C-alpha cells in the first residue's frame, strides 16, 4: 500500500469522528504545512472539499473554510515571529562556522530585494509548497507590516485553498484525481525554482567577475 493510499484511508476514517475533532484536524493540517513543509496539507485540503460535497450536516462550508483559514494564519504568525527572533539571534550569537555560513552582505541584499517585492512574493508563495514555508520567516526578518503581510497572506490562502476545496467538491468521489495534477504542478514549480536559482547565481558570478576586471 502506498503512502497516498494509506493517507486516504486515514482521512476517510477520521472524517467519521466528532465534528469538533474534524475541525481541529483541518486547522492543524493547515498549521502544520506552514511550519513543516513535508506535511501533505494540500492533499488534506482537497479531501475537505470532498467532505463538503457529501453534504455532511456536521461539517459544511463554514467549518472547512474557518478551520483552513485559522490554521494557515496561526502557522504564518508562528513563522513570522520566528523570523523576527532568528535573524536577531544569528546576528548576535557566535557559533562554529558562522563566518562561512553567515554572509551579512548577501543576506542584506536578499532582504532588501524581498522588501521591495514583498507583496508579490507573499501572494505567489501560497501557490508553491516549496517556498511558502520560507516566505513567512523572511517577512518576519524584514519586519514586514503586519496588516500588509497578513492581508496578502489571507488573500493568497483564499485563492489557493479555495481552488483546492472547489476541486475536491466538484470532483466528489473522484477527488483523488486532483492529486496527480498537484504532483505534476509541484514538480514544474520546483524545476522553475531550481532554474531561477542557477540563473541567479550565474548572473552574480558574471557580475562579480566583471567588477573585478573593471
């Protein structure tokens, strides 16, 4: 039995428990994917749409949407606060290999770039499991305005999770078909991220060489 099949069995059984526990589970799932990226949060969110499609009196649209939004916002807040504390700790703390691992100039350039493009980055990050974990941390590092950050984050959650929930609801008992699409989608996004990173470091290397020769 594959991991996906096991997960589906667990979700199916769990959906038959008390509605309060179901609400808490979906809230926890959305919280977990913000603080622990390997957590299959998108899969569970799609399953939530399927549950609503079953017309369960005890777990409807309001329950699913409120648990999804609450879990995401709580997870984002925790990582935002972590970013605040982490950067301060790294700057002040002395630890082995700090000189080789901590390049203050590069970090400051990265944070400056993020600060200039913060709104677009926060909105886009929700659509990629590979970067949504880091964005809240970096937003905390640059001390992005709370209202702006959580406003953009909320909008992104509504768009992405709304799409997942609607897919699960529309497909009903065939909701698992979405998982194949998500797998392909995440691979494409991951590949584009790697390509972007390669081009970024290649550009920096060329620029550095040009500056040294000038």
